[in-house]
């Protein structure tokens, strides 16, 4: 029996009194599939998360933990864990990504900075991995494997390998030097929703214990939207004050130190993200994310130029990787 029929069999007992309509929703970057179920005036979200491809335990357990601490998440109404089918509450269809031209945008971001600080203060629980050296090396390797060698077909020469190892070590040391907090890992405009006048969070199942600046980078240097420079600087200063007030960073941490943490954490995250966008294309046949590769690479090149120790990495990205990526996208994808 195919999964769609099995999914219908999961749903039928809960909606036997009235017919329902099931419509696919644009999926995320994982193997999960989502549907909106409409029955009369009511609507729900249905998640198909094949347990042969994904471990659903963190999704279930962290849902309980974050909800108990007052965060608005989708409610799990019914679940068949064995098959990986979930019936969820519907938070609507308004994401932060839909509100970025709003005149209140800066105010929205300030509220979300406070929310991210509250999230960071969550005590660690089981199912949250540590963002340790091994984890970081694995993430950084995604860039070389899937973008440089996979998508571009470039050979990593001894000189580039040495450059890469020096840069990676600086990025890893930067992450490990920061206070460790609860990190969402994808706290960006497509995973933050506005539902019944509240901010709601989705895609929380990969939460880890990691660097204090990580979710802030996800929010303010979003791969899908670039804030104007002055607005970003204002919000970063606001975040610095908020994080100090919340006790997330020590009173002796200067703004210059905080900004360095933020910048270098962003480079690490964006290297991983650019690699993942290419992996989604090459491995999973998902082409839509490729339009985000060049803007993400530009983040890396621009920010690296502001930090002397990472300027060689920035020049390599700017002079070699970006031009090669632009050509490869045009040749392979016709864009």
C-alpha cells in the first residue's frame, strides 16, 4: 500500500462524520511532506514523516517541552508514530517571510529577538545534541562535499585545503568560545509564523545546545532575506542589550566581541547552508533552493572581508566560488 493511502486510513477514523479535502503544501527542506486538511470551517495540518528516513522522537518530545515552557508550536492532535503520520493544529499561512515589507518590520524583529532570548534560556533536555567540534566539522564539510566538489566539480588543491583548514579552525574556535544555550538552528523568516496575534515557531525538532549568537544570525542574516545594513546594525545592538539583560552573555562581553561572535557564526552557518542548498538539488532533486546559493555566498564573502584572519577565505569565495557558481547555475539549471 502506498503512503498516501495509508495516510488516508490514518485520517479517516478522525473525520468519519464528514468529508474532508486534502491539499499538498509546499514542503520544507527535509523528507517531510505537509498537507492542509479542510473540513467545513475547520482546518488542520497533516504531516507525513516517514520513520524509515527520519527519527520523529525529537519532534514529539521537544513539542511537549517547548509547549510546556509557553512557546506557541503546532499542537500534535493525533499521531501514528509507527507510520510517521501526524495530525497537527493549523497555525495559518502567515510567516515572517510574508511580513518583511511591513512598516512595523523593525518592531517585529525586536519582538523576535526577545523571543529568541527566551528560547535560548530553555534548560537543556534529552534529544538536544551538543554543537561540539565534531558536529561543526561535519557541518562545515557539507560545503566542500556538496558545493565545491559536488555542484561545481572543483578539485580541492593542497593550497585550498590548507586555507580551508585554517579558516574552519577559526570558525570552530569562535563557536566554542561562546556561551552555550538552547538553539533552534533554523530561526528564520520561513519558520516563524504569525498566528492569532502571536509569534509561533515551527521546524523546532533539530534544536541543539550551541552558541548564543546562532539563532540571532539565522534571524538577522536570513538566507532568504537581506536586511538593510543600518537596520541590521541597529537590531544587532538591540540584541546585545537584550541578551545582556536576559543574562545570556556576561557583563564583561563587549559589543565588539559580541559582533565578532555574530559575524563568524554567520560565516559558519552560511557555508553549511550553501552546501545544503546544493545537496537538496543534487541528492533530493529540489531545485527551488538554488536561487539562495549566490546571496548566501555573498554574505560569506562580504563578512569575511571585515575580519583580517578570514579575508583569504572571503577572497577565495568572492574570486573563485561565486563566479564558478554563477556559471554552473546558468549551465546546469538554465538560470
